[in-house]
């Protein structure tokens, strides 16, 4: 019985129920394929070796985890054609451009994991993947593609978020002669936005993949947000004329469910301590699917739904923007690697890998919550919330030292909160007696004092934790004092 024939409006559970086999298949396929890919990677030497610099693992870890994620996602998408969606459509039709773009990104990522590619070649692969999404608009009546396959056909896409208000309020009056020109301009603008979004999201998730379970878990949180937003558009927003009966609703739900199942099937193997990495294959693929979801929410030309989807991608986007600004301000190439990403910052703050990753999950959930709130409130307020959130992030990044690379000096014990820092072995003064009591008495008898004055603490990464080093500066010779009576000092 179709949901449209029910007297009551459909609930989230009613809409979601027909699509759940997609989640089941993608999860099971990924959790079965991941150990096989791990064994295959070790057999052929496709591993990530530690470098004792930026990487936190201390032994070779298998790659090819991204292949298992992709195959799990494909398995879930493949059964969608056998399912009947919540609408009156006979089946779920996934646009082939989305699948071809995913194949392209995975191919270039796999070549990079196995052989190593220069950044410009990976950018080329991302650009080709984006072309598959916009190709039907550039080449009309393309064999194998339907008009509805293009993500921005008709009066849809990012361009119409700006054009519709202008046309509705007659700020941009058009006659019959000017309408074709506007349509062509809108198509080109939307296509350009699609390319920028895909390239940005692919590289953002690639930069985020720096700790065990970080990129896969954060993507899982974001996929939950995309699923909730898709369900909202299919139920609560179904009364909105522009979204009513949207043929793209099943696509949004199916793609986000397949993504969620794939990352949850991979996460147990990738969480700290990881036994397999996703590599560029997985990180670029996850970024591509997230970018595709953002474009799918721009289908109906509603600004707040597009902004909400972008904010759900806030953690990778924030880390990438800060990395670009930081490298520019410090005179470094944009594509040069460094150890100043958000997860590196958390590690240097003393968090373990697991705590840093779990905290990142929580921050990603906050961004998802903001994205959902923006969708609910009016568009004008949504833009305001977007600007305030973005401004807070920039100010916080400057205050926490995530922009400029410098090493502030700390010269007093008070500024260290009177914490006791043990000197390194190479910096300890030579022992003058068998124990600390005898050494203190010997120094007192000689009329000198070797009491250390702690200056700067230097942080250096060592595996998944940080180590505090301190140098010791001797004070000026003190006045002779009488040897104290025997009162043992506590050992450190």
C-alpha cells in the first residue's frame, strides 16, 4: 500500500523501512571484505610504513581498506534497483553519473596507494569524477543517461538558490529573449559549483585521514546527518511545493544509507589500534560521496538545505580551510604536508589517539546538529547562524595557535601551574652521591645549589603520545648553608 494513500502523513520509520536492505547489504559486504583486503595488501606489500614524523603508527599497516568501503557501498547501491521506494516510483534509480564518478575516484586513489601519484594527477581524477555528474547537461540526449540523471537539470541546482529570489521579487526582470541566456548561465554556474564541491570534499577528507578511525568515524557521523536531512525532506518538507514528489528523495536516502553501512562495517578494523588503513582510495571516495550528497541537497534550489549539508561537512571543511590559510600565512605551498592539522593539535594537547578521535566524533556531531537546525529555521536566520559559526571557528583557531606556527616561551614555574617536569636523561646533572639526600648535603657543604629552574617545555610527537622535555639552568651560587640534619627527602 503506497504511503501517499494513507490518511496520516508518513513518519521517518515509514519512509526509511523500504530502504533498510541497502544498509544491511553494505554493512555485511564491507565487514566481510575488509579482512580479505587486509590479507591481500600484506601479500603484495601495499602497506603504509611509519616515518617517525607525521605518522603515529610504529609498524607497517595494510592499505586497500578504501577498496572494501567502495565495494560495500556498491553492493548496497546495486540492490536498490530491486527495492520499491516510499514514493509511487516502481524502483530506486541511482544516476549512473554518481556511480561512474565513484569508480573514477577509487581508480585514481588506488593508483596513488599502490604506485604513488603526484597531486595534480589526483586532482585530474577528481575533476573527471565531477564531469560525470554534469556531463548530461553538457551533452544532451547522452546514451545511457536520462534527463533526470543530471544533478542540476531544469530550475534546480546551486544557481537557482540565487536566481529564484531575484525572479520572484522581480529584481531580475526577464523577457522571452533573455530566458535562454539565463538558463545557460545558470547551468554553467551550477556545473562550476559541482566541480568545486567535489574537488574540495575529496581533498578535505584526504587531509582528515590522519588518525586511526578518524576519517571513517567522522564520515559515519556526517552520513547520519545526511540521512536525517533526506528523511526530513521526504516527510516534513513534502508539503513544500518545490520538494513535493521529488524523484531525487529516494536517491538521497539510498546513497546516505549505503555510505553509513560501509563506514560502520570498516570502522572496527580501522579504530585504534588500526589493522588496516583506507588510504587515498577510501578518503577520496568518502569525500566524493559527501560532495555528491551536498549537491543532491542543492537540487531544489533551496539555500538553507544546501547550507545545512555544507555545515554537516564542517569538521573536514574547517580543517582544510585552516590548513590553506596557515600554509599561506607561513609562506609554505598549499599542498605541502605538515603536522598542524586539527588532530595533530589535539595530540599535542596531551590527548591519546582514541580520545582525540572520540572528541572529533563529538565535534562532527555538533556540526551535524547545527546543520539540522539551519534547515528548520527560516533562511535569513540560517545565513546568520552560518556566519556566526564560521566567525567563531576562525577566532578560536587564532586564539589556540592553529594558524601561525610558533613556539611560545614559558619562563616561570607559575606559568606552568607549578608542575614538576623531570629533565631528560642527557640533561641531568651528574650524580654526586648515592641518593638525593647525600647529594643535597654535598652541595650544601660545597656552598652551591643545583636547584633546577624550569624554562620552556618543548613538545615533540612520539607515536600516539607527546613527550615533554625541559632544559635545566643552574642558579647563581647560593650562600653557604649548614648541612641539614638527617631528614630524608622524598625520591622523585
